[in-house]
C-alpha cells in the first residue's frame, strides 16, 4: 500500500509540475498577446491619423477642383458676355444710323 501511495504522490507531484509549467507557458503567451495588442493599437492610431490627414488633403483637392471648374465657367461666361456686348453694340450702331 505504501508503494501505491508513493506512486500516487509521484503522479500528483508530476501533475503539479505540469500545471505549473503550463501556467508559466500561458502567462508568457498572454504577455506576448498583450504586447501584440498594444502594437496593433498603436498601428491603428497611426492609421487613423493618416486617414484624417488624407481626408483633409482630399477635401483641399476637391475644393481646388471646384475652383478650377468655376474658373473655366468664368472664362466661358466672359466670352459669352463679350459676344453679347458686341451684339448690343451692333444694335446701337444700327439704331444710330
């Protein structure tokens, strides 16, 4: 019976050692995972900052394009107004004759 108790105690001690080893391994994995989460959070913050910067640049470019369109429209309007002024001048000249 004493030998059986010794075997049981040896198995129990072995199981405890295995559990301690597993616990240390899991703690190391947890620490590595927490470090990775911190790295990913930092990457996410950087990506969000870059997105905000790019969105601002996009808005600036869009407003510049709207300005370009209005410049083109202004040139077209000016040409059309010049044409109308010439026509009005012709009409006034005809009225004066």
